[in-house]
C-alpha cells in the first residue's frame, strides 16, 4: 500500500510539472503570433512572459530576455545606450522603476533612435504586476502629420482669402461714395461670398472686439440652433449658451489679444446627444497692429473622435481575442490529458485515501480550467455554436422560471414582447446562458431588491445604426434585460465587456460573464447595446439576426441510457497528433470495449481507412499537421467510404469552427472530455 501511494502522488506531481512547462511553452508560442510586442512582469517587477516582437521593436538582444530578469535591467540597458536622451542613466533608471512600482495604468509614446514611434500601454494585473503592449505607430503618426499639414494649408488659405476679401470690401466701401454702381456690385459680391461660405462643409463666423457677431454662415448658425440673419449683432454668450461660453471664453480672450488658437470643446447637439467640435480662431489685425475682430473656423469632429475611440477599443479586444483563440486548442489538449489520467487514477484506486485528498481537488481544478477556457472562447468568438431558428418569446418564458428561482424574492421578474412571434438564428443553449448571466449581474446591482424586466421586440437597423454595431442593416430580434439597480459610471461602462474586469469583491465573480455575452452575440452575427445611469439602472440589449423560418425545437432524449454494449469489439481509428492526448483517448476507447488503431496525422489515417476495411468508426482531431487536417480527412472518408461514421475532436481553435465544406458536418466533441461524453458522442452513430 505504501508503494501505491508513492506512485500515485508521483504521477500527480509529474503531471502538474508537465502541465506547467507546456503552459509556458504554449504561452510563448501564442505571444509570438502577435505583431505587437508584449511583456508581463510580476509584482516584484520580474519578467514572466514576452514575445519576439517585443525584442524586435525595442532592439533588445535575445540574451537579455529570460524568466525572472528584472524590469530594472531592461531600463538600464536603454539608459546606457542613450534611448532616453541626455542625462544621468542612474537617475533615469530610478525614475522609471519607481513609476512602474505604482502599478498604475499608463500610456505613452516614445521615438526610438531609429526614428520609429512606439505606443506603449501598460495595464495592471489583478494580483499586481502588469502587462505592457508595444505597438509601432510610425505609419499612423506620419499619416496624422500629413493631415495636419493639409489642415494648416487649408487654414492658411482661408486666412489669406479672408484678408484679401476684407481689403476688397474696404476698397469697395470707399468707392461707394462716388459710384452707386459699385455699391450694387459690392452687394452682389457679398451675396456670392455668403453663398460660397454657406456651401463650405464647416462653420465660419466673425466677431468684433465687443464679442459681437458680425457674420456667420449657415452651418455655424444651425450648429447653435439659430439662423444666420438672427446671429448678426448678438453677443457670443447669447448665441452659444452659458455652458459652451464658459469653455470658449478664455480662448476668445487670447484670440482678441492677437494669438491664433485651436481648441476642442463638447456641447449638446440638436438631437440631444453629445457632440464635439474643433475651432480655430484667427485674429483680424488692422494695419496699425490693433486687433479689430476674430475669424472663426469650426468643424464637427464627433464622428472622428467616436471612430478613433471605437478603433482603439476594437484593437484591444481583437488582441485579447487572438491570444485566447491561439492558445485554447493546446490548453484543452493538455486538460484532456490531465482529466483523462485523473479519471483513470480515480477508477483504479477508488478506495485509496489519496484519491479523495489529491485526485478529487485536481479534477475540480482541471474542470474549472476547462470552464475558464470555454468562457474565454465565448468572448473571443471562437466557441462552437449550433445556431438554429429559435422562437425567442418561448425561450424567454421558459427561462423566466429558472431566473425567478435564481433571484431573491425581493426582486420582481417580468417579461413582455412587442411581437407575437420572433424567430432568431441562434444557439438556444448559449442564449439561455447569456440571459442567465445578465439576470445574475442585475441581481448583484440590486442588493436591496428591485425589478428585472426582459422584453423582446423587432428592431430594424438602418445603415447608420448597423454601422455602430458592426452588423449588416436589416431586421433583428432584440432582447432587452433591464434593471433599476445601482447603474454604472462612465469609466465602468467603457470597460464592461473586457475579460476579467469586474467591480465585484474578489472571489465573487470571474469578470467573464459580460465578455461571454458580448462574444456569443457577435459570433451569432448580432450586436450588443448597453445603457446605464448611476442610481437609475442598466439596460443590456442583445440584437440577433431575425429569420422567417419556423422555430426548431430540441429533440427529446432517448428513453434508453447511453451504454457501451454496441461498441464492444468495434475497431476504431484514432487520428491525433498529440501523443499524450492520443494515449488518453485510446485508454478511454479501450475501457468502452473498442479495439483501437492509431494515426499521427491525416494522411496516415486516410491510408488506414483505404486499406483496413474492418474500421467501424473514425475519431479525429480537427487541427493536425500536414496538408490533411481533420475536416480534410472527413471529406476523404465521405468520398471513399460514405457510410463510415466519424467524430471530430476540437480544442476550439479558430480553424476548428470554420466550415469544412461538407453537406453534413460530423459531430464535434469538445476537448477536454470525459469517457461518458465520448460514449455519448459515439453511441448515436450506431458504430
């Protein structure tokens, strides 16, 4: 008994070491897929992870990057080679290390000695330490500089033309006294000038030293809700309103002092939504040097700023999604090995006290790891979905019973629908999970009770609304989940879909619920709207593609239990490139009574299918090396032996979920899986 205990404990320890080593290897391989440089330092400012892009972008030698190297060594290397400019290298190092130890989010830009411009963004980790992303923005900055040059040229042209027109008006005014015909011509010239400025896609105005408007084009007047005729002769404060006036007042004062000023400000647009403008004030200087007024040139930059913010958010989310999807397949392969061996150990030593003390906690941790990968894949939009036409109203009514049982009695739950029948193309199980996640979030936002309302409706998105959600225009089924809880402030709302971001106490949530909802909805071809006000509540609206097809109802389970009787003695071809995973699956198949032949790749498996008629079933991984992956093997099997059943295994990498070009896709078995799940996937095939 002592020898058996020692063997079991050693097996678990070796498996854990193997898992940790391969985790580090796969993490490094995944990070190297990124074009951006990435570093991770722990709470002691020692390096945990990095990629080759980081070394390339900052011209660091490979020998410098190694696990455990201090953040200070990288800073000292840069300081000693002059990357931080003139100054005391020791002081430069000390200042930067001190800032790093604050573990505060930071964003900066730095021009390398080679002329390349890097954007450096750092994000603190939950248990201190930080992750830093390095992005080469040289091309972006060059484009921005070109735009600025063009803008300056335009402004100079406007100023030049304005001064020329002013001189022309002065000359015409002097000539009026002697020639009425010239007066008529001047009026016609002024009219043409107004027509020209009204046609300019910008807001143009002029005010004098008394802060009184003397001219405004149509665009400027409408921007503040006036007509051009009514603006002239009115004070700036009266036209723009008190809120905007408090912002622009110091800039106007500087412009009337002879300084050219460019600034941005925010105001409430005519539609009630926030708008943003960029204004340039050009002093009107008389020949004697006195400032007699000021020209105003303003443009609406609301959409530009919104686009820039959306692009930055999309880039961040995409980077996280790429990292998640790239690592998921290998993580799930490792978890398949861990869980499979733990199950075998438990079954072979059911009465051993070590099983309860060591194996059971390890099984629990491995299953939690698998669930974490599934949630991350949900956010990354790489989870396998089974979309079908679903009657949303029926699903909501069915879920409302579960939601009521999951919430305290102090929260009232109600449902409503604006349409009698709403059919969406969606994975019903994942939609139920999403609604439950939203309900639980609403519960946490209403600790003292409140009201939760789930409402469905038909929404038609025009081209502008669809562009905001990054979906095609058309009809969508909207499911709105509304609570009257605490609501969220602006900073929380901006990060609500980020994975691992949570406002809950430590241990009360993983921070993946909203990320999963977002990823599932986007993967389903829809979008998410969220509105929240502090102390007023939150509404999360899921918009899913609407279809005209009849809803599909899930098939009822069979009356008989799943069993292995029909699999006994069957010859199964197992195609899997990972030897450890292959060993675990072979063991599970053998326990089901199957005989097993193995192939390390698709080409070897295809050769066996062609030459071994006794093969009764094929089970294959999707991602395999060489020209023939799992789906290519499935196409070969369908052509060569159409009646041969086949099951695909997947760790949910991005390539796994792409269509294989088959009329009917083989069943997909998600890694990691237990023997029971393997049996459930094989039994319906009648192998």
